[in-house]
């Protein structure tokens, strides 16, 4: 949902804090809740008092070219910037909401100059010992949060470009890990990267379940193809499927010729 920001004072919340004698205000936001692959990234930014950067807004409403431009300006002008990264395995372990909260905490801890107060984009930061205010649609209503949004988004996108160099057939540079039609087709074609995918996400979970069905009832040749991941970490992938099979009360076991009923 886009928030109309015409004639909106993006320093409204910051000015309220300035009037209380607080000037080191951190704006924190995350990027990457929705993708099927890769980390969730958060960034916290402290801008100079009464800072003005025309055009800066929620990163989702900016073009990539503008985001890159603002990224360089913010990194140069900001009093302090911190970035927090939580990988796919941790997301699967604690869920994406808690992973996003953790990434924000890590971003704040990463700052060389610590904020006196934090403004967050609709996230209750119960895991920090700094006063904070969570603002719904904060990335479109607070300049500090908007700055954090840009740093988080550009940082994560650049990580996906690096992953695309390693696995160009998946098209990460295009979809950034989001569940587009192209992405889902490429997963079916090339398999899941066990080090990077979020196996707790429904589209990945559904694809994994379908692969398991094929493994359990398929031929040995198909079994070998399916459990071999692009990263080549066969043992980890096999262990994953063994775990799934164990959850089925070990109705199936692995043999040299494939999966058979126990």
C-alpha cells in the first residue's frame, strides 16, 4: 500500500524529538521479507539535524537508479549507518517477523555512533534498550526511516546481484528472489539452493513436498537428480529429505537403489 506524502513533513517525528533535546535519531527499516531466497537486511541511519534530501522517500517508491543515487549521498552525509543481516537458515528457525526484528537490532548494534532514540517502520523493537517509536508506513512518513529503507534495499539488492553472478540461471538479478513466475519456473528447472532458500516459505515448502513425492515414488535415477542441489552439498540435501521422511514415521528408508517402504 502506497501512502500519499504530498505536503507531508518528513521531519515531523524528528522535530518532535528535537524539541525534547534529542538529536541522534536512528531511522531503521528492513528489506527482503517477501523473497524466497537470501537474507532479510535492515539498516539504521542517523541523519544530521534538520537534514534535507529532496525526493528521498520509501525505497519501494523509488527507481533503482534513484535508490543508488540516494544510497551514495546518505552514506556520505549520515552521522552513522549500521546494517544487520539475517540469513535464510535463521529465518526458517525463528520466522520472518522475528528475523526482521533481529536484523534491526543488529543494524543498531552495528552503528559507530549510537542513537538516542529510534524510529522504526511499524516494528516493535522489544529487543533493544533504546527508546523507540514504531510508525505505520514509517518509510513514507519519516526521512530517517526512508534513509534506512534505501540503505537496506540497495544493500540487499547488491547481495542478490552477487548471487546472480554465482548462479546466473536463476535470474536473481531480475527478480531479487521474489516468487515471480520466472523464478518459480527456474526453481523447478534447476532445483533448490539449500544454502540460500527459505524452506519455511510456502512456495518453497510446496515445491519441496512435490519433490519428496517424486523421490519416494520415483526411479533411482530421478532420486539422484532431485537430491543433488546446485551447491553440490549432497549430504545436507539428503539429510533434509531424511528429516522429512522421519516425520512420516519412517515409512520409507533410503537404500543404494533409492527410497523404499520400510
